[in-house]
C-alpha cells in the first residue's frame, strides 16, 4: 500500500490529504520513462564510444586479415611483374636478336584497354580505390601476358624456320673477291665523283671488268628488274624474306626475270657500266626493314676473322664512289 501524502492548505489553514489525479500519474510515468531513456542513451553512447562489442572485434580481426591478404596478393603481383619484365627483356634482346627479328614495340606491350567506364562498376564502395587499383594491375598483367604469348609463338615459328632464314640471309659477297681488292668504295659518307661533295653511300662498290659474274647473296625472289640509262642504271632487286632485300646496280645484263626464285650463289647477271657510273663496277646494297645497312656485316660466310678485320679497317679510309 502506497504511502499517504498530506499538504497544508494556506487558504483553509488545514492539513489535507493529497489526492493524485490520472493526469498526475501520467506525468509521473512519463517523467520516469524520459529519465530512463536519457540514462539508457547515455549508457549506450558510452558503451559504443569507449567499448567494443564482440561483433566489432570480430569484424576488426577480419578486416586486418583482409589487409594482410591484400598485401600478400600485391606482393605476388609485383613478383609476377618482375618475372614478366625479365621474359620481355629476354625476348627482345636475346631470342629476337639471335633470330634477326625486330623487338616488340613498347607501345604494343603497354597498350591500354578501351572504355572509360571499365571500372565504373567497382566505384562507390568504401574500399573502391584498392579494388580498382588491384583490378588495373591484373588487367595490365593479363594484356602483357597475351602479347608475350603471341611473341613466343612467333619466336617458336622463327626458330623452326631458322634453316630457311640462314639460307635467305645475304651472307656472301656478290662476286668472287677473296683477296678483297675489288672493293673500291664502302658504306657511309663518301665523295661523289660527279659533284665532289660528301654524300651518303648506301652500299658497296665492287670494281670489276664488264661481264664479270654477279651472284645472288641469299635465297629469295626477284622482285624488280629495271633497265635504265640513269641513276643506278640496269638494276635488280631480290626479296629474301625476313625483312631483307638486296640491290644490284649498274649491271650489263641479267640472267633472271621478275618473280623468279633464286638460290644463294646463283649467277643473276653481269657487271656493267650503266647509269650514273664512272667505271665498270657493281653497286651492291643490303636493306633491312626498308633501311640500308652496311653489307660488310653480312659477309660472314665468305670472310675469315682476319679478312673481316682488314675489310673493316679499309672501310674507315676516305674514298670516292664510282657512282
């Protein structure tokens, strides 16, 4: 039974029993609820601010584990990148050099993937940056592995065709010249016999009597036979494949025709004095990927080491071309 409360009535000057109405009970109840709510809110605030729940501790441990696994994954991707870079370096600077092939351009190896919204589906999350960067790394590795795989397929096919390639290389001199006395002008800047100025000479001049036999320096197909009284005069061109071509100029005549397949050492024509020429000779060029290169470096089937050293020394001396 609740305790009875009294109050002094100043108007009647009597002590009266306090009788609570329903409204008074309701106010009392609400005030108690409000105080309880404030107290509970404070307790919850303190608990969540300064104390961790078991679930939070579990999630934190899981997050730390994810971070560790990401670091491990990132380290593994870096190692794969280093191995891939080593394979690319070997491919460009060893395998392709041995097989006389052009290296894969850097622009091809590092080509990007189109599409500005490629990673849009990964955006908008709390850890989107980590996810996107990891995906980009994987995409880059995937592209480079694809290019490298195709390159190795090409290198494998080239290795299988090595015998054919060696037969096609312009590896002998275009005429009999064991004593090296017929080489009268070399590759590089030389004096033009007509204009007396320095001019880049894109081949070698072999002096010889008119009618001297000219040999094909490698297997290939005759792609051009031209007769002319100007410039290179009567000129023949052979495509050896593997980005190699040879040019034979100032000839007297030819023993082959356009489209004919020829073998190294086959007689293809004779020395002449046609076109812009000061004396009977053969102007001989080697072109790789469309650019003239020094033919001396391709005489390895014809020269001993001593002869090669001698011809290199002779090529450094100033001289005048015959055309």
